[in-house]
C-alpha cells in the first residue's frame, strides 16, 4: 500500500471517528456527525479503489494475511463491570494496541470540545482546519504508539471493532457481543426491567430534563423475540397526561448476571453516569454492543412488542 494512500485513508478514518463521536455523544450535532461518517467512508472507498491499481503483490498478500489472522483470533471477554473502567478486550495485536487506539479516540473527543470553546459551536473554515490539523497529529501519534504501519493495524482494528470497544471503555461499560445477547435468560430480563424502572423513577423525580419533566410515572417490562430478550420502559401521566413511546433495551448475560444494553442513542442517553444501575440493593451492569451493525431483529418489530 502506498504511503499516499495510507495517509489519505488515515485522514478519512479520523473523519469517520469524529463523526461517530458527534453522532453518538454530542447532542445537537448528531446530524452533522452522521454526515461526516458517510462522507468519510465514501472517500475511503474511492481512495481504496484508486489505490488498488498501484498495490504491489507483496503488499496485497500482507493485508490479506492480517485480515485472515484476525478471523482466527480468540475473543476474550472483558471483566465484570465495576466502578472502575474495564480493561480493553484482548486483541490479536495485544491490549496495548487497543489502549493506544482508545487514547487517540479520547483525544479526538477532547479536541471537539476544545474546538467548540475556541471557535464556538457553529462551524467555520478556521474551526474545520484546526480540527483537521489536530486529527492528523493524533493519527500519527496513534500509529507510533501501536508500533505498526497503518496498513497492518487498521484491518485488525476494523475487524475487532476497536471503535466500539473504546466507547465501552470510555463509559466504563461491559463490551457485549451477539453471543452475550443470546445467552440472556428470563431471570436476567426480570432483573434488567426492575433496575430500569428504578432508574427511570429517579429521573422522573428529578424532573429537570426532557422527557422526564413531562411525565409522572414509569412502567418497565420485558419480552422475548427470536431467541433474544428485550426490556422496555414507557413514561406516562404527568401534566400532559400522555404516554411516551417505549424506550428499548437489549438484555445480555455476562459475568454471571444480566446486563442492560441500550438499543439506540436515546436509550443510551437515559442511562446514568457509571458502569451499573442499582435497584433493590442489586447492581445491574451496563453494556455496549461492540459488533455493530446489529441486524437480527428489526427495531420496528421490537417496538411493536411493547406498544
């Protein structure tokens, strides 16, 4: 792979990373974030196609070998959630490589907030140029910390979902995959629904932010669909006397107990800071699904269960 393509690809992936951060974590900037993700992936694919005409045979074999090796890498589960952030999932390239990547990810989040402070929330050419320069510096430092060329570690990072692992680590949540969702039992679903209802009641009692300030009560329950367990909470009553749409959660099983796994961004926003939800003297850990995209059960089917 040429040095020019490696540089372009690194830049495009950094744009995607920034877009993911905006789309998931920064309220009011999500539309911009997902646009950046789409633009970055499109530019990456175009650059990849152009580069394929100049790739030499040895380079192609090296990348293919790296991708094949990733598929054989064992999946080592993360430790149980606690009040301290979990360790990185072990990787074919070692935990230190994932940690270095996640350090760059956290720095990317920081420069977004710093850019807002320096240039204001609204976008500008000066702000975009500044963020781009900071991203490039972070990308170079990340490659140096991992100790491998971009074309060797990037396929591994993509196959092992390092972006999602970093998001789990940043929140102190368990890293959850499809097997953890399929392992959930009815007892796990009951525990998750109980913990969620307690958490929502706390938010309603505080009543300082939407949608909680508009409602007076909450009811949470669980259902099973296509071998998966789901929990949902619906808000009702209050000044408007209405009823909210159900807020949806996967139920997982890991580290001997049920795990709360938010279905979408809105559900994630409802979760308290920390690595668990406490209810009836029981701490139910929170999880982040790391094998995106999840397609086994459509959102509309899950939502229909609780309407």
